[in-house]
């Protein structure tokens, strides 16, 4: 068994990709939908819980960018900054769900305002930290992200999603 | 905070899709790679931990097939049998990872033999249970699955992955 015995303030699911495309604005009467795209890199699905604070963000950023969650061409495990690869951050409130009977409930999720603030901070601090790694910033790799509160219409192409869960 | 205070014997991540394609045999000198495909439905990434037993399987199957993890055309939350939609089961040992420093460790994962047995039982019991739902079995929906131990090369098309985590 894996013993888990602590409060969780944020939950992150990570998948590696060779290409991913995310809708950041749905189409309307006047214009087409808008999308962002990444090439090889990491998709970061994130959900904040009630009680999570901005003090948490540096720890999340450090884990996302430094833990060896990616696989190099030679099969070696490396961090996304070492790969170096793109990063796509996707807000994913459903990750906070808990089943009760046949229903999923989201009572532990952070409120919209708090969630949006933390999400913005996560993106800003990821960008800053990524740019401080010359190996990443000089590679032409990019950080992109979804629109908080939107439906996250996503297309994902992988060479093995290599799915990980991190909780903070 | 979401308080989590129990042992985990299996971890499942669920994503909804409109189409998914999974490699079940890589190419070799003599033949092309083999793939399975699903249309609209649910991708089930699963990882078993040490100490998990076959007694667990009915509970997992019941949750996967009865909890309202999907979204109907009208936006209503429904189970995969009510949708009705395809199911793609993907073994995903990386889900058992825990970060220690910069490395991911998989010490809690079930051994290969045990994992393979539980994976086979999960598929068999899912198939049996799905077929017992007339709404599902008469819809032409399908259950497909990846090859245990392989690299799970996956392509995923979603209208919002609607990612959920379930632990057992």
C-alpha cells in the first residue's frame, strides 16, 4: 500500500507529450476558436483546494521544473528544463473531485477567485523560473497555458503519457 | 484542504475523450505497430500498489462504470454506461511514483506478476459488468485496453479531458 496521511492543498497530474493543442477561447459568432500549441514537453493539469495559499506556489514550481518527470531520447529520466521541453499548464477543477455514491463532489476545491489568483501566480513563477535556466530559455522552448474557468478542449499526442500525480 | 488519511491500494486517473488511439504492439522488423481505437468515452489509467488484492477489483469496476464521470451532450453528468461510451484501459505504472528529491521512485508499486494479474482481472470484470448493462451493450460501445508492460503510446482527442482521480 502507498500510505497517504496528510492534507492536500493542490493536486497536479502530469503527462508527457510530443504535441498538444489546447483551446484558450471558444469560437463565437464573430471569430474562430483560439488555440495554443506545444511540441515535445509536459502537460500540467492543476487543481487548488480550499486553504491553499500563495506560499505553496514556489514549492509546486520547483517540483514541476526540477523533478525528473520527462524522458530523454536516450531513455534517461530528466527534468523538463534539462529535456528541454515545452510546458502547457491546464486548469483542471475536476481533479479536486471526490466520489460520494454515484456523484462526484467538489466541495474541497478553492473558490473561483482564489483559484484564479493561484493559477496566475503559478504561471508567472513558472515562467520566471524557466527563464532562469539557460538550457531551457536558450532552447526556444515555451510555456503556454489554458484560460481559467474555460472548458479545456485538448488534443494530446504522446510517445507514452508517463502520467504522474504530485500532491502538495 | 482535502484530507486524505488512508492506505491506497490502487490509483486511477480518468479522462474523457471524443477519440483515443493506443499502441498495443510496437512495430518490429516484420510488421507495423498495432493500435486500438475508441470513439467517445473514457480513458482509464490504472496503477496497482503492493498489497492490493483481487478483492479490490469489484469496487474499482463499480466506481468506473457507475460514478457519473462523463458528460452527456446536454451537459448532464452521467456514468459511462449511461452515456453510453467506449472505455480504454491503460496500465500506467508511473502513477505510483513518489518524488524523493529530484527523482521519482516507484517502491510502492505492485510487482509485475501481481500487477499483470490484477490488470487482467480488471479488464475481464469490466467487460462482464459492461455487458450486463443493456444500455451500454446494445449501443455498440466497446472496451479496449493496452498491453501491460508496454510503452503506452497514446493519442487523445478531447472536448475537455475532465480529469478525475480515484483511489482505492
